[in-house]
C-alpha cells in the first residue's frame, strides 16, 4: 500500500476550500494547487522566468513581481493565452505534488485542491473528487469573497469547464448548497467509501 492521491476540483466558488478544510479536520493531508501557483510565480522561480518570457515585462509591478491581476486580465477570456499559462504552471504543480507525495508515510491519503484540470495530469491521481454548487450561490460567493461583479463572476465561470464536464470526471461528487452539516456528512461518506475501496484493493495508491 502506497500513498493515495486524490484531486479535489470543481468550478470557482463551488466550495472546494470548505471541503478541504473539513478533510483536514478529519486528519487528511491536503495541498492547495493555487498556493503552489502563487509560489511558482514569485521572482526567482522557474515559473516566474517562464511566465515573463512568455507574456512580457508588462505583467510585472514596480517591485518586478508578477501582478496577478494584470496576468489574469491578459489570459482570462483568451483561451489560447490561458493555455500558454497553464502549459507553464501545470508541470510545476505536478512536480510539487509528486514531491509532497514522496514525503508521506505508506498508506496516507493526500488531497490536492486544484481548480484547473489538464488531461495529462489525471494519471497522477487515484481518484477525482468534485465539488458542485448552484450557480447563483457561486456568483454570490465570488461577489462577497472576491469583490467581483455579477458579470465578472459569470465571465470567470464561463471560462471554466462546465459542471457537467466536472461531474463526468468524478468518482465522488459533493453537492454544496451552503448547508455545512449536510456537506460534512458527504465528506464523512466519501472518506468511508474511499477506505472501503482501499481495503478491497480497488484503490491501491502508488
């Protein structure tokens, strides 16, 4: 039995961080791929160098760090430029994920929270878990937590995979309508199901 690697994903505003927090409360190791991306966009990293080479110095702020707002404005809404950014960052996230997995004990579970999906990275994971939420609730969360207008929130959601596409990938789906008690029950059920699959050999880890 080796480390079991789970990808926790879903659209922005669906509540992935809430599920991740509940998993940590239950003793599960978690990683945030968005934090890895932020780390890899810091000056002096391989990610930083590649991004500046690809998109130019106009994305930098006065301190020569990548201005994430400028970079986001450049790539969101432009699928070709977004793919260029993802092609830089996905390998960095994968490398950091494998590094973290190598440091865990045999039999441990690592859940990686990641909004972006790339088909070639799916092979890293033993299962894909997806969080979904009603669209109006997602928009409200983005407005309240990130200061987005309704139009900005809908545009960001439209740039991502659809809920149906996420569901098609999922071994486990968390239905997050804002009821934390109901969501916690789903988390407990997901972990119980995973442990049953591990015990039966359906999930072997690596």
